């Protein structure tokens, strides 16, 4: 099914809205606890419980409006539901904090498998969004693969050694800033391997 165009602002809001809502809700409830069904839940657990349906609803809205979801979006929703659900069910925030680690390791593993086969699965995942020569895609894929491994390690170090609040700031702003900074530094690669033949790819 061809992707339908929607308002860019709406698309961005649906993609980033759940994460920002999670952050705001955490700041609001982080110092509170709630007794539900005889079990005491910290604010972080309740925010996690609310984040799951919000993410599912925003992803469903994206699919309904555009007719298409990226594979990364689908995998992310599945892992958030599974590990967020485990955190709520077991009343243990560690499962949700592990989720970014598993997502990045999974993506890095998939990209690494493609590289071993001489293919760039990153180009496949991005649907040829950037017009690059094959060599450029292969080099970019290697770098993104290394980035995902580094992010997985960083997430593990931060959630295991620092406070929950520090981890929430890292997850909300740090990860996005690192990824943005990474692609910003790839200008030389895009210039060297870029091609104007995007319509022929």
C-alpha cells in the first residue's frame, strides 16, 4: 500500500507525542505512590502503564492516516507492550528500562546480519529515503550498527548505575540528541556517496 501524505506537524506530534507525554507524566507523578488492589505502585509504574496504550493509539493513528508503518515502529510497539506490561504486572521498573537496550541490540543484530550478507538492511528499512550509492549505504549501515550497540551499552550503564530520573531524561532527550548528532556528523558520507539518481533507484 502506498504511503499517504499527512500534515508534517501532525505526523511529528504522533511520533514524538507519546514520549513527551511520558516525560511530563513522570515529572508529575515521580514522587507519588498509589495503592491499587492492595498493591503499592510507584508513579513510574503508573506512567509506564499509561504510556503503552498512548503509544499504541498514536501508532494506530499513524497507520490509519498514512497507510504505512516502518518496521522499526512495529517492533518498538511490540517491545514496549511486552516489557512495559511486564513492569506493570510484576511491579518492577527494570523490565521497562531494559527495553531500549533490547531494541538497539535487535536493530544492531539485524543490520549486522545484513552486512555479513553484503547487504544494507538500513536502506531497506529507510525505503531508500536518502539517495546513496551502494558503498555509501554499506558504510552508513556499519556506522549505524556500531551506534546501536553503543546506545545499548549506554542505556544499560545509565539505568543500572544512576537514578530513575536521570534515566528518564536520557531516554527522552539524550537518545534523540545522540541519534540526531550522529546523522549530523555524516555529512561527509552523504556528500561523497550521494547520488541524484534517486528516481532511478
